[in-house]
């Protein structure tokens, strides 16, 4: 009888402990790399001005020749919104990641479009800067760790 009481107590403890409204989710790293969103793009150190939310880290990509902005991953377009200076912000979803591309001059996709890595998603003028932010389940991630672009010195 004592063993049954202990078992019931343990079951209630685990049940009560998991029902406190705390969502326990293991965030896994399912991203291996991001293709450079500009074919001849260069990464440069971002300024401290401009986009900032929750201490995000960002990477700036620019090119003097490319005008097409390419999808850095296979993913789905979640959001397109007007940004500063007549530019747009595009948010893509890939597995547990959200990828923000900020500074798009003209958007070629619409919400819920499914894209393959390398497909055009927008147009930028040569020399424009694209800010790229990366989140894993709402936690900021340094995109430089995954981004395959040349680095400006």
C-alpha cells in the first residue's frame, strides 16, 4: 500500500509540475547555412543605428552589381511590411528559424509563397544595404555564423 501511495504522489507531482503554464521546448539547431542573398554580396559590419529589437544581432550584405535579392534558404514567406525610406521588410520561415531581410526595394513574392534556396524574392539597387536578422524560436542568433558571403575588410 505504501508503494501505491508513493507512486500516486509521484504521478501527481509530475502532473502538477508540468501543468504550471511553463512551456518547455527544446530548441534544436536545424540550420546549417544561409546562402548569400546577393549573388556577389559582401558582408560588412553593421552600424549601431537602424533596426534593433531585443538586442538583436544582424549582418549587413551589400553588392555594387547585383539587383536580385535571393532566398537564403528553402522557406515560406510569413510577412511583408513597409519599412523605412520606401523599402520593405520580408520575413521568411525555415524550420524553427525566422529570417528578416530588411531594405528590399521591390518585393517579388507574396505572403505564404514557398521558395527554394536561390529563388528571387526581391530587387535591390546596386549599393543598397540589406540587413539580415536571424531568430531561432524568437531567440536572436548571429547570422554571420551561417551566412556564406564574402567579408568586406
